[in-house]
């Protein structure tokens, strides 16, 4: 029986420009979590806001039984969440959803993250290293202060390029502007997370390059457990659920024009 | 002593009044890892139509104060998929299963009922959804008027001897009139009620927040409205069993509905927030009976109405 569990807030700090890093003690989640999966947090103990909020797993320490998520304060739900202090408990469900597929050892992956989309790529990159899969990271944000957890990403010791829209760090432009340069490095797959327009550009690029791309899609969600069909994603053959068939999808399955 | 929580919806007997509501519990199977399905009074499938329905374009959800709007649009893989792929697995559970049915015409509702009656042996009941606010044809179009509502119920009644529930719309000109009409047409019980039509607008995009423009409001926000509707219908039709459904998140909420006259309780949006909500409501009802020395929960049905079935003056 899976029961909604409680996660104790271990660390909770602002990252700048409305970003937050939230570290929770949640051993049951950490034990089975896969990159690309998410946890569904209750951000309020009242009925307002009512619904849980989904957050991609950013960091998982199985030995310590800890998980971390990254988020940006956007509305009342995340504003309330930002007030939670270390030592408090949060009601959470997870790990939920289908994450990134596990690549073969010896292959190489290009990881592309924009904005809050960098969140799942950290956990993914740590697992790729463990699995013996090469990884090259492309990260983007509007400005340098929004390139959250950059030093942690740098600490992975993987090739890393950054782009900011205002040029305050790395290349001036969007993360997808870094893509054409990568054709020479022959990745065998692309993993991406971020806003839909960015993912669509990644999908188009990968299709042209002839390599498979897997994208973590952000969609408004209610239950997170496959019950309500609210988080519909248009794919070949009809609507499927971001929470259950996703949130990671093969880019070629997604009907980008209908989203 | 263990209190008696059993209840009846016409010919349908339930060991307890807690029912998972249509469209908020998938096929029930999705919840099996979160709670013991067999302890529930019943579960209701998402609405089944004759052919697969694709559902509405996203976004399908918008959170509102103490509630949510949905415009899923009855996405379902069709009754044949249910009969061949879902039912063989679902029927292994002992929980009574109520199949919700939808359609674009009275004939289509009847065809779905016919298929279920023949091919899904062991179903506990059918619930006729004549009140979905999110589909252009069918749904609410039937539930808005006594005559059209009755025509659907009559058509389904001819196809099956299964107990029939009818899920009413909350915002029609004459909900009591619709209730009377569907009971006269053969309904055994009423589910009160479906979501309340509503909408929300994104002030930055200056567009409706739902792909379908309008959706159905549910959650704690609707509870006082639906509770009053249960009160009205239970007063007008005291012999007709009612499933109270609208914003029940706790046993306290459920008790309000029982006291107003509902004989069973639908748990809907609460399950989307807490997958164990239904079992927690059930445990809370048991606890209430214990602390209040109540041996039969059914004795509380309508108890807030005093001596007069139509309610206090």
C-alpha cells in the first residue's frame, strides 16, 4: 500500500529571482525515485489553495533518504510553500510518473534545460554518471541569477555550457541557441526539460539530427495519480496523462501543434 | 460495538455509504495501491460512451478558491474497452461497481446500457450522467429539462434491470422537477449533484483559462450549494434515495449530507487531493458513531430535518 507520506524540511533557501531549493527527508521516495519522476506536494494545510503541486525530483540521496526540488514562486501555492521552515513537515506523494528512459552504458546524452527545467537534469546527470553514460549539459535562463544551482552542476565535472537571454552569463541567447554546435559531439540521445516552446525547438533539432529526444513536459495537474485526466497531453492516438504516461515523453510522440 | 454503516439505494445494498464518484477515481484500479477498495461502499467508473471520446483540448484544469474547474469532456476509451479490458480486472474486487454512462442521444445511452447489461455481469448498478457541463452534445443538454431527462432514463430502463442512479445537474431551472421526472421514468436513486458550470480568465493572456472556455466547479467551495440542493430534493422526494456529492473532504462534511437526507456519499475532488480521502471519511464516520453512541448510521439520515420530512419551517 502506497500511502501519502510526510517529508521533513531539512533545508529551504532562496536562490534568487524567486527560485527556491527545498531539501526534504523522505526515505520512501528517495529509495525508488528515478530521474524525471516527480513528487506531488501539498502546499497548504487548508482548502485554499486546494490542489497539490508537482515538482520534478532535482536531487536524490538514497543513502541519506533525502530528496530536493527546485521551484519558482509563481502564485499563491508556491508563495505559501516558500514560507515553510526547516523542521516542518510537508504532505507528499511520490515518486510519481514515468521518468527518463535509462540509456545503455557507453552511449552519450545531451541534456538541455531552460528555467525551472534545469531541476530534473541534475538528478538525471548524477544517475547518468553512475550508469556510465556520457553527458553534456546545456543550461539556460533569462539572466545569470536565474541559473539556479549552477555551482552544483559545475561540481558534477561534466561538460557544461550556459546561455542567458540578457547575456549576463555564458552565451547571449536561449539555451536552444547552443544546440547547433553540438551536432559534432555525436550524442546518441537528448533529454530536455523546460517550457513547451523550448522543448519544441529541442524536438525539432533532434528530429533533424536524427537522434531520439525525451522531454519532460510541464502541465497543469490535479491528482498526479492518473485519476482525473486533467493533465492531458496530445500525442499520436489521442490525449494521455502527463502524470502517468509522462511527464517524460518521446518528443516524436507529442503533437506539438495541438498543445 | 461496531456500528452498522449499511445503507440502501433502492435495490442496491451497500455495506457503508462511502462511494467513489465518477471521473475522480479512474477505473478504481488506479487507487488500489492507495486504499483497500473492498472496504468502500461502492465505486463509480468514469462515464462510458458507445465510442471512444477524445476529451477536450487542454488546459483542462483551473484551480479556484477552495475548488477547481475541470473541462475533461468525458474522455473515455468507450464501453467495449471497459468490457474487454477493464472489467475482467475490476470484477475481481468485491467492492460494488457502478458504471457511469454518457451519450449524445437517448439511443446511445441505451446502447451503452445494453452492452454493459450483457457483457459486464456482476456490475452493481448504472449511473446515468445527464449533467456533464463539459460536452457540447448530450450531458447537461439532457439533464436541464424534466422531459429530456426522463426520455434518457426510460430508454436505459428498457435495457436493464440493474439499479439505476441518475446524476443530476445542480444549476437547472427546476432541479426538483427533473428529479421527479427521472424517478417516474424508473430511476432508483439520485446522485446530487454534478459540478457547477463556471469559468476563470487569465488576465495576462486575456483568455479563458480552460481550453473549453467553461468547465465544472467542484471541491469544498460548492458544498453549501449542493447541500442545500440535497435538502430540497430530499424534502420533495423523501422516499427516493440520494447520494450526496459535492465537496465532501471529511467525515464532518459527509455527516452534514446525511443529516440533510442523503443516504450515501460521493467522494470526488477530495480523492484528487488525497487518494485516501474516501477511507478516511469512512473511518471518521465510524468514529462519530462510536463517540455519539449511534448503532445505525442510517438513523441519522435526514435527522436535521426534525419531524417534518420537508424540513424545518
